[in-house]
């Protein structure tokens, strides 16, 4: 294979999904029977706009009762002020009148709030994505009634392998965004995006990390939450040189001094041992922090049987994870040394099977 460096990352495409930047399920704060539904799915709404109303008959009656109780408590409290000033009642009796007045005032305010809560208002500008109840239906407090979404800005969500996620976060901190998005209806038009967040926990099934970017809703293009998109990442602007140089574990072996080496192939297809410094282990690959340069061709199979100056041949490699048509595997032309006849037979059989 050919070692890739910081400027040789190339272009990668990732499938993405679209979501609204802001969304919420809205509900009444009090229970009741729905009297009016004032919007339909797909309607655009403004912050503070009334979406639905409950039957407020019981709440108006409760408000009148609380108002009457408050008026009585206030009169008794005002009378108590005169009586305690003249010394006709004790301080304890006066404190009771004051406490009753404050309780009545709080209950009146709560009744006013409950009546106001029989109207459901939009918390932000957006679109009615879904209606979750029917008119005249009895609903409980905090039971979702509508799903709202703000589609003026969109989230672009996609998953990347671990060797890319940290670099994307680093580039975002520097204000760089080597990421563009395109849609199936306009595949040749790419839109810039802005970094929002990156997950720090890998998906247990795919071992990938979720990345989220944001973008304004494209003019003249009906992009809705739930639609798919394609994200283009320029790896040459994402990966640092150190992070970009990663090789399969099978490419690394040890020399007589037990130092890690990688076999490098020259233009005559002759191999030469090169000591390397190992970095972080990343799945089936390992990072090389020193000893290799971008563009070098290395051996990824049969490394224990190589010797300095041995000639090898190039055969197309069968990719396992990320296909690249220009990738090559180096296969020995010579037979294995005598100490490993069994391994040689297995290796010969494998080569013949190809």
C-alpha cells in the first residue's frame, strides 16, 4: 500500500440525514377538553401565536371564586390593620389575617395563570410538523399536542471513523470547515456548513462518531427534516500529518534488535527495512509517528518472511473497509525460507487461490 500523508487524504463522502435545528413538542400546562385547533400540519407559525384552546368554563368559574375569596381576605386584612393600631386585637390574630390575605392573593394569581394556560402558544417561529391530538379530545397537562420545528436552519448529521472525528473538532476550533453538503435533487451543487458539535461516545455497533453541522435552509430547494444528503469531507484539510499516517498491523514487524520496522519498497520493487516509532492503536491499524513519509510504498502481507533487498511483485489488493482502486498489496516472488515450510504451503495455496 502507499502511505498517505497530511496532504494526501483525498476526498471522502458520507451519507447524512437532515434535521431541524430547533424542534419541540408543545403541550398545555393544564388539563382540559380541546375546544379549538387553530393550525394545521405544515402551517408556518410565529412565536406567541395561539395554536389551540381548551374549554375554559371551569377555569373562569374558579377565577371568580378566587377573586371573591381574595376580596374578602383583603377587607379583613385592612380592617385588621386598624384594629391592631388601636390595640383591639393581638399580634397573633393580625398575623393570621395577613397570612390569609397572602394565601388568597397567591390563589387568585394561580387561577389567572391557569386560565391563561388554556391557550397553547408557539414558543418560537417555525412550522407545525405534526398534530398529535384531535379536537374535543380530553388532554392532560404536559401531554404533547403539536410537534413544531424551525426549518429556517438545518442540522446535517453524519457518522465518521475515530481517526477523523478529533481532527474535525480541532479544525472547527480554528474556524475551518472542510465539509460541504449536497442533495439528491441538486447533486452538482454543494452548500457550505458550520460545525455545531461532535459526539464523544462511539456507536457500539459501528464504532463511529456522530458529527453535526448546521446550514441555512437552501433557497428554492424544499429540504425537510428526515431527508438524506451527501457530505463531502476534504481529508487533506482535516487530517494532520501524524494522524494521516496509519498502516495495517500486518505491515509492522520487528528486527533482530526487537525494534519495530516496516518494509519499504523502492522503484525496483526491492524491500528495505525501516525502523519506525509507533503511536496509537486504532482498530486494525496503528499510527506511525516517525519513520515513514507520505508516498512511500510499504508491504502489508508476509512481512515476517522478508529479507533486506528481496524483490516483490504488486498485485491488486482486496479491500475490506474503505475501497481505493489504487491500493496495492505486495506479494513475495520468492518462496519462504526453509524454517517455515507449513506457512509457505499455506501462503502458496493462498496466492494460487487468487
